[in-house]
C-alpha cells in the first residue's frame, strides 16, 4: 500500500476536475480516479446541444483562466455567452483539454471498493491497487443512478435500454424505436434517432411538450430585472438557487426535497422544437400500462389521462426517464459505510461543507442536490462546490488529525 493521501476524488467529470484543480492550486495532496468526461463522451447522444448557456458551461479553476469562452476563442469555435447552444462535441473537447492542462494527475482507473479504516479510508482499484486516504470526495455524477420504471425494467436488455446507454445512434438506422419520456434526454434522442434514419415514436406522460425559450443577450431592461439570468435559467427563483446554495441548505428538509423534485421540470432546448414538432410522431398524455416481449420486439399498452387505451408494437424501447439518486446502487461503497450514511429519499444528508454522516466522506454533484438545491444537477454548480469544499479541505488538512 502506498502512503496515505490527503484527498482522493472518485470521478473525473466537471465536478471532479474542478475540485482537483482547486486542490492543486492550494497545494493539497490528492489523487483522482476516473475516465475523464466519460459520461459526456459515452452516455449522451452524438450531435446533442447543451441546454446550459455558454457562460454556464465551464469547468472551474480557481483563477477562472481556462473557461469555455477562452477555449473556443483559441480553437476558433463559435461561442456566445447567451443564445448560441454549445455542441456536445465542443464540451467534450473543452473538458478533455481542461483535464490535460490543469489536472494531468487523473488516473484512468476505477474505484471498486471503499471502506473505512482507523485513519480514514481504504480504496480498492480495478487493477487491485490499494490506496489509503484521509478524506474521499465522491464525484461520480449520474453514474449508478440511471432510472428505468418498474413497468419496463423487467424487459430483456436487448429490448429495453436507458438513454445513457446510447451515444452513437446509427445502430438504430432503419429500426422501429420508441422513446419514453418528455425531457431533454428524450427529445435529444428522438431527434437524433430521426436524423439517423430510425422509425422513432415519442411517448410522454405530459399532454404537451415544453421547450425552453430562446435566450437573448440583448433583452429589455425590464425583462432583465424581472427575469434575471442565472446558470440554470431565467427568473428570480433560479437566481436564488444558483447564488445561495448555502441558504437552500438551511431550508427545512421537506421543502428542499419538494423543490429538487419539482423545479425545472422536463423541457428541451429551444433548438429541439424544429427537430421534433412535425417530424417525430408523438403520443402525449400517455403512460405505459403494460410492456411485454413479443416476436417483433416489445408490445406496449398505453393508457391516456382519460382512461382510453392504445397498443403499439416496437422493436426497441429506450427509457429516457432520467436519474434518481440512490446510494444503495453505489456498488463500490462497502456495506459498513452504507449502513452509517444518513440518507433522505435515498440521497446522502450532507453538512454545510458537503460532508456526509461518515466523517471525511463527501458527496458532490447530483448526489448533493437534495442538500444544496437544483443547481447541483447542472455543471454550473461545480464552481460553488469546488470553492466551498476546497476551503474546508484546506482547513482540515492544516489541522493535525489528533485535533480534528
């Protein structure tokens, strides 16, 4: 076993990379494990456009020196702070460049076991190396949290999949595919499948689809006052959630959970409207009542809000049904740690510094949304997280273990 590391980061997406860049600037010893930008490279449909505006699509270093804006300028790529959607390919290239320049320490290995020790934690890696750490930051993003409704989960894997399983949609060319869901992932998939030559149908529970409005930089003054811009959308509530995560943290738990579950419901980016409406067959106001394998693929019985039923047969079902934080699905957490974690709605209950009920174990990103608000569902939250968490870790590292 190597010497004890002050901090280990599990995950190398925007949150993990931002935290690592801040630790590096503070001179705090760390190791970071993960495949850089894996979710973005492998689990989002090729050709997708980000919903986040350009100014809110950064990976964060302490000086703000390597922003998406500067990366695009250096590489002669189109960019606007507001109003011009960011292509997925640009985001991936930017994230990889950030990692190579500011976090070259990333080790592309997986953590497969995490247990407590007398002085912190013991991590077991995919290549069998054992690492000792005083503190661990879990920054695995949406990994482990894909959600497939029970009504579909029983289908064999060759008949049903989750939206996160698909980056290259060309394999579905000429096939009959049904996408379940009405949010951004569902709309991106449906548009991409149509473009690649699949026979696609979209089934959504809501009676109508929602598309975010086209943001414009030059808005009238009254509009800017009434609907201020934020990193997750326009409006005073969004601005509160992005500017004051710590105030959100001190709200009553019931109120926090309600906001996280309901605020910013399913919606696609404005550019998706023309790619969906009039091009992709829509079955809206429908829920899946029954799903059974059949010779042609899957037999679906749908039921509308009025109780009327309809039936369709499709070759494959893609559940674009989002993500649900559930620590029970984090397979690398040893049972003793899981037993000691305080949870609410299966998500970790965190301190004002992202620390769980297991001292020295921190959760960030999507797993921290119930504690710090909807901004943590977006990469924009990585800025606040890395600044606050690393200030805390720097203080902890300066305090002798016997005094901590």
